[in-house]
């Protein structure tokens, strides 16, 4: 029995084995299987034969091509024993992304080694490692992020040369683009010298050529001043025929142009005052009522009219005036003998108005604890005074600014007191003001131009802009909403008029040209042979230019190489949008990011300062620029001047540069073209002469030095042995120019630029990085925020003798400094704050300037010499409120 069972089992096993073998045989001879196995071989051939940088597009093509094979062999580990290749395939295919990453890294490295000698001589220079990597790396989209003076142009030339000579590219298949005629000319000159037949072109030429080729009608390009002339014309004449625009314009300038910010937004009162400096604080009432000035002239000994001390006060004063509510500013409170001047007195209602710098918890955190305590006590005292004399006091607070509800609150409060609003005729106000102040509202002209350029670049017409605004409206605060609404009421008619004019004349502007070209490419889908599109100065890209390139790529499948420096993006006014750079991924998807950080122009000492300075805005891409260049001396120098000695100081700086550097060229840079005028005397024997025709500055006694004067915008891409930067002034039109960063623009930019003066900071960075040696900053009495910041952040690099470092700061507002003043009544000298009247801190003892010791107990007084029973000692100027003393040996 057992035997029989054994036989059966053996037979079953034998049968099973034979069955399995037969099954295996058919399995391995199955055509489908064999086909797929063959494809594995072809897959490996493809992988083995890769001999170029592999883009993700190419990689995905491979993946797609072999996906049926992959599906077939997925999880089929039982094939592994017989066919090792299936195992290897499964491993490789499902890890292809990493495989290609590794492959590309090896490829770049092997090319670097193989082509060492080749890259040792590009235009006679040895490319550095990052430059070589950038040249060889050839993803479908590439962003090469460079530092100033890091050889962007050399890298681009190296790339073109490499593609043609090493990768057999046809020169016609390379589209090389730059923004200005100047940079294109420079590229072409160098390409010719290198014997390369690729030619660079501007975006405009590309747009124009596209239209010429694909359209039957070729419109004329409008004069570049058409828009600015129209804006000027509209604001000075036509606005009077458009009631709604006129009303909006006056209200905007009066109450909305400057945005009040909560004191807590700043580290100190002084920082707020510094930021607001340059704003015209003369009230609308004073500007439109000439009689008022006469009264003021007599009473307050001022010819400057009614000037207030802060943005909030200006907003309140103008709001009252526009609504026909009579007021007196800082009128002495009549019920007491002590001097108390409430901010506003509403004459027809016997109401006082005070704006207090506190938050919702009655705190003034921007002051030192001691000063805060005094401030809050003072507020309480004011309230008690009004209670005692039974006078009505209305209060507004700094925190209203944070929620942007200052004017709303004010309106409610006044209505509750039955104050009657009798809005004045804005046309009359405008005419009166414009008659007296020819510049009234003119600062807005440039903002309107930028606004129109940006909206045209984004192809936002009248309708789309209104929709966009309504969309954003939901998220904006009431003040900003109102502000935008007003702005659009006068900006949109200008935009409409501009488009109408162009249409009537059958003209287009640069933005139209690019947009039209984009539409043509989209509609007609022309065949392009481009394999590479290289964009120089990519940080200046606008939305419309980007779209044109995107469209051309869709038709050509060309690889994109964008080379730029986001730290140097300075053409927002012409429509450029930095988020196309900083959010590259969002616009192009997968891409390779490369850096070139070795700087050949500036010294390491200068880079340390400038890199720290620009990266304070955390939205700038972090970089680690390096230089092998040692500074000969301080890389940054400060030279102070005033109205009377401007010419002499300028000439003296030229002399000093010559003593140090001989006759090497000097580049003088202004924030605005007119900045140089301050140094040129309007008399025949002026020592400085400026020839606009060729940007030449002739300085008496130094005719043998090549000195050029241009604006920082024009200096982009240039370098010089020495650089002088003018107009480091804290003013609306200083450096920073405070008009360029208006929130109206963020409506049109893809990404809000929240950092204060972000565009101007980049502009200043461009100015600082033009030099091969030193930068001299010419600083007038009102020191620019940027110059102050450099001093504050880099105190070690400046001479201790430097005037700015020796200043004694005011302990109340922190950034003001103490200056000697004279009491007109008794002629006694005392110390006052340079921020007076906005900061009215004083000290009687002027010796504080000779030996400044800030009290470490209250931090708001200074230690001064006192006589006591037991001899001399130092005591705090805040005694008796502060008892701090220091014994003297
Ligand atoms: N690999 C290199 N070796 C030596 N010098 C170099 C190298 N690369 C660039 N340079 C030099 O560095 C200087 C700066 O180069 P370039 O003007 O091309 O810089 P950039 O990046 O365009 O500067 P920026 O953006 O500030 O205008 C030039 O004098 C250039 O010749």
C-alpha cells in the first residue's frame, strides 16, 4: 500500500515537473515575451549610447517609449533567474530619474576633464568651475543665477562657442536675446571677434521681425515719449474736463498718496521719521489758500506755510480741509498758562483732535521703557486737562494705521459729534494749488507710466484690470481699497486714451509689438529650427517677453538658458517682473538651477558689504559671491557736502582718487539724470562741465582723466576703476527714490514686493558693484536711508574719524542726532534733535557731545558731570526721575 502511494506521489511530482517545464518552455518562447525582451536590449542600447546632456523631456520620452515593456515586466521577479537583464531593466527603468541625474553629473564632469584646455581659453580667459558647469549643463530649462561682475557675458559666449564647436549646433539654431541695443552690440562685437556667426538680437527686433514675417500689416512703432507726454498733458490740462478723475486725483494726492503706518512697523520713531522724510508735509489748505500763508508768515515767522509733522497729521489735515471742516493746526490751548498745543482744533465746533502713537493696549513699544512711560503719562495728562476745562477731545491712534482705518474712524467720530461735511470744490482746489505749486501731483506721473507699462506688459486691458482689481479687493484693507479705486479713476482714463491715440495713429508701442508677435506665433504656428534660446539679463524679463519666448518654444522645443542676477533687477518701470526670475519653477516647470558666484570685478571686502546689504530682502535668491581680489583700502568712502561746498568736495574727491589710482577712468553715477546739477555752478568759471552728448564730465585740473556721468540705470553691465555715487539724500527724489515702490504696482506684479524700497535697493546694489576699486558716496546734510544703513551695519569698515560715526544719536527717536541750537529768547545753547519738530527731545548740557555716556539704567538720558557733597560724580540727565550715578575716582 505504502509502495503504491509512493509511486503515485513520484508520478505526480514527475508529472508536475514535466508540466512546469513545458509551461516554462512556452513562457520563454512566447513571442510577446521575446519581443519585450528585445526591447529591453534596445532600452539598454539607448541608455548606453547617451552621449549628451539628457533633458527631462528626453528622459520622459525614453520612459514613455519603454513603458509597455516596463508594464509587461512589472513585478515579474520569476524571470530574474533566467534573464538577469529583466532584473537590471526593472531596477533601472523604475529609477530612471536618479539614473539620469547621476548620468548628467558624470557627463558634466567628464566634459570638464576632457575639454580642460578648451575652456582654459575662452576669449583669452580661463572659465572657472561654475562657469564651465553652466556652459555644459543643458537641461530643457536652465536658470543661471550669477553675481555682479561674475562674467555672465563670458559664460554666454562660452556656451555659444561650445554648442557650435563641440556639439555641432548650427549657428542658425541658436536664438540669443538681450534687452538693450547696447548689450546686444557688445555681445555681437565679441561674437565677431571670436569668429562665431551667431548674432544676438533684442526682444524688440525679434517681435518686429516676427510681425514683418507673419503679418500683412506692419504698424509703426510709436515714439518712446508718447506715453509720458500724454500723462503730462492729461494731468495738467485734460483732467479738468473729467470730473470724476479730477476729484479722485485731488483726494488721492491729499489723503491717500502717503500710506500711514503704525509706529510698531518701525524699530524706532527715528526710523519712521527717516522713512517719511522728503514727503511734502505742507497741507492742502496752506497750498490753496495764499492768505493763510501771509497770516502764518506774520504769526509764526515762517514763509513755508502750514507744515505738519507726520503722514497721519497730513492725512487728517487734508481730510478736514477737503470736507470743508475748518481747523487750526497746533493752536495753543487757551485754558492754561503752560504751553499745550493739541494737534487740531475744529474752530466751528470747539473740538480738539489728538493723534496718539499708541497701540490698542495703550503701549508705545517703539520707545524705550522710560520714554514710553513718559509718553503714556503725557497722554493721560492731556486727557485730564480737557476734562478739567470741559473741552471736547477726540482721539485717533497709531494702531488705526495698521488696520488702515484712520480716516474711517475719523469720519465716524466727527459724524457722531454732528460735524457737518461740506466737501469743497476739488477743481478749485486743484487750480489754486497747481497755480502755487507747479509740481503738485507730478510725482505720480512716473507711477502712472510704470502702471500702464506693467499692465500692457501683462496684457491687461481696461476690462481685465477692473476685474483684477475687484478680485483683489476682497483681500485688501479699506484704506488700500479706497486708494486703488481712486488711482484707477484717473489712471484708467489715461490708459484708455493712450490706446485710443495709438489706434488712431495706427501705431503700437513696445509692449503691443511683443504681444502682437506672440499672438501671431500662437495663431500661425510657424516652424522654427531653434534648438537653444539663450536670454541674457534675464532679471529684466517682462511678462509679455516671457510669453513670446514661451510661444516660440512651444513651436520649436528649444532648450532655454536664462542668465541673470535677480539682485540687479531694476527695470520694473519698463514692465519687468522679478517673480518671473524668483519663481522660475512656476513658469517653466522642471529646470536646472546653476550659480556663477566668483566675482572678478569687486574686492571681497566690498562684496561682503554689498551681499549682506542686498540679502536683507529675504526674497532675493541667496548667493555666496566670492572674490580673489583684495581691497587696497576701504572699499566704501563717504564724502560729505552741503549746498555751498558741493563743487569743492566733488573736485577734492577726484583729486584723492587720482592720487591713489592715477589717471584711471572714473564713473560718476546719479539716481536721476538731474542729480549732477547740484555740483555744477551756473557761472562761467564752474570747475565742472557736463557734456550730455557723450556723458562726459570735464573737471578743471583733471582733464586727462576719463570721467563719465550717467544714471545708475544706464550703468548696468558697465564697470570702471573707480565709482562716485551722487545724491545719497533722504528725499522723495533721493536715493532711494521713495516714489517707485508704490503698492499700486503690486496689483500688477505676480508677486508682491513687500520689502520697503526693494527695487531701489537693487538699484543701489548695481551702483555699488560697478567699481573695480572703490566707491565714493557723496552725502548731503540729509543722509539717505541707504547710506545710514551701510554705516549702521558695517561700522568697523569706516574710519573712526568719519563724521557720521561720531554723531551722538538722540535717545528718544534713536536715529536722529543731537545738534547744538540756540534759544532765541535767552541765547543759551542747548542740544536738540535733528528730527525736530517731529522729535522735540532736548538736553541743556551741550558737553554731552564731547563725552557721550548713555545712562544704562533708563537708556533715555546721558551721564553728565555733577557736583556733590563728596565731590564730582556723573548723574543722569533724567534726575530725579532716574537716580543713576557713577562715582568718579
Ligand atoms: N573666468 C574669468 N577669468 C577672468 N576674468 C573673468 C572671468 N570671467 C569674467 N571675467 C572678467 O570679469 C569682469 C566682469 O565680467 P562681466 O562684465 O561679463 O560680468 P557680468 O556678470 O556681466 O557683470 P554685471 O552683471 O555686474 O554687469 C570682466 O572684466 C570679465 O572679463
